[in-house]
């Protein structure tokens, strides 16, 4: 790298620190002053101010804000509602900027490598935006183009994330967030690498090859780089368009979602950690009926097989009231210093997540609960109990594990799906074996150039 290039990168990073620090500092002052986290006393106008402070920033702070909005009871509902708007409000790059970015990735003759390329994006998100294109051979393509200088933006934003987490620990110390910040940092850095995302997509295509209800786009490596990912364009309809559709259609979509999440996790120790509704569309054909297109592979978490063993142990422990097996599950996941009181508190959340999976009947995922309120009551009870018996240090694996579980449940609520979740889950975990899952994982990851988790 040239001195000028390095100086430019340093200048961009320094500018980012100033802009982000100013915005986040102002928000943090409000949070600290009004004790917004965990308090019922707040000015609702602060919610809109928080969105304005973060909404102009592409990158991880916006992604972290979205993450915070999906964690039950971390923020008052008014804040969660405002933060959830950030994804759809991300400002796109203009046409001239897109041309320069494409030239940087594929060279001066980049347009000759496509039959057509739409300069206006079809979607704009936190780290990049998606453009429709057509291959020279005629296939429809989706080109995911990263915003410029995202590495500098990521490092600047993550430096501020720890400040936000530190404020949260001081105001509401019942949950130690240090490992949460570390986990978010590692996953967001991974999302910058589109070659890694391409390998994730190939991994999912292999893991779900016998699941026709879930479609994974093919990769176009000759039209991809570390900052540009070109995939097959999968035609589909927005998932929420089916909210008022026939019950059997909504059930079919929810079943496909269940399989897309639980089969890779159980059989390979891999989860899709981003529950945002924009990452799915619904397809329909005569052979399969209704299924889902899984569109984004940036936020993927690979777990050691023993972690999945802990999931099974906790489920069986709750099913049979086997306290020793429950404790073993928590210890397998990395919880330390667990007293009887803390175990009972953790079980409040566990019974919420596992409740539908333990109930052998057709039901909704949470009877009588609105999608935006999913998990909030239980999270409130846990938080109040931890104020008396805590604190507790949450292992880092739970950041995206819980996020995905809550996000998946919210999708089921949006669809008002009515399924026997007990049967679906037991069909999946009935074949679980630690050694077999570890072997399958190693083989599947090696086939696409990925490595097992070292956690």
C-alpha cells in the first residue's frame, strides 16, 4: 500500500471517529442522563433523536442498532420501533459512485462483462447495496456492492460500540455485555469479506441440497471480489405479503423457515444469525408449493458440535425436569458460577424459547403475543430477577443464537403460523450425535474452504 493510500485511509478513519464520536456521544449523554435502558422514565422524543443520530451512518453502528432493536427488553418499545426503521432508510450510493466502485472491483471494462446492469439499487443496507443485472449468457443476477472504505468505518464504529456497552453496564449491570461486544465485532468484520460470504452461500447450498423448500442462490465467482458478490437473482415475493394468505400457505412458509434454520444447526452446527425480513422472499412452484429464498449469507455463526449438544441437553432436561442435565447444558455453553437461583432465572428464558418445542400440539409460536412484543415479557422477568440474584456473564455464542431464535419466532408470529413445533423439532434433533455432527461439519466446511469454530 502506498503512503498516499495509507494516509487517505487514516484520514477517512479519523474523520469517521470524529463523526461517530459526536453522534454517539450525544446519544450516550441522553442515555446516561435519563437511564433509558431498563427505565420506564424517558422522553419519547429521544427515540427519534436516536434514529437521527445513527441513521446517517452506514456500517456497523446501524447494524448494532438493529441488533439492539431485536433483543427483547433491551430498549423501550418506542426505541426498538424507531431503530427497526434504519435498515429500510439506508441512503444508497448514487449512479456515479456505483460506476467508480464497480470499476475499482472489476476494472475499467466492467460494463462489458454484463448484458445489463441497473445503476439504481433494489435494496440498500448497512454495509452495501444490491443491484439487478443480467449475465452475458442471459441469467438474472443480484450484485451486492460494498460501500467504499467500510473497513475504516467498521473499526471506527466498533471503537464506539464498547463505549455504548460500557454505559449500558454501568446503568444496568445485571448482564455483563463484554463478550457481546467482542462477538459483534468479530461477526461484523467477517461480513466485510464477500469471498467469505460466497463460501457461506456454497455451504448452505450443500447443507440444504435435500431441502427443496429452501432455495440458495448460485455464486458467480468470475463477477465477484472481496467487496462485490454476484449471485443468481431468485424471484420471490416479500414474506409479509402472505400475512393474510390461506393458513396452509402461511404454515408451509413457516415450515420452510424452520427447516432453513434448524437443519443446518442440528446437522452441521451452523446458524443464519440475521433474522431481518429482507433476507427472505417466498417462491411458489407446482412441485414444492410455497418455499423461501434465503438471500443473504453475511451473518453466519459456526458452533462446535458440543454447543449443539448443550441445546439438546437443555431441551431434554426441561422435558424430563432433569436438573443435572440442565446445569450441564449451561456449563457446556460457558456459563460460570451458576447458583441455584441463577439457574432458575435462566430457565425462565429457556422455557420461553423451548416452550413451543415442548408442547406436542398444533399451536402458534406464542399464543396471544404480537410480533413486536415477542419475548419482551419474559426478558423483563429475567432482568428483574437478575437485579436481585445476578449479575450474569452471557457467553458470546448467545448474541446471534438468541437473536436468530427471537427473529425466527417473530416471523412465525407475523405469519400467524400454526404448526406442531414439537414434532418438527424432534424430527430434527432425533438424529443428533456429537461425533457425527462434528464429522459432517468438518467435511462440509473443508469442501468450501472454511474452518471449524475454535470457541
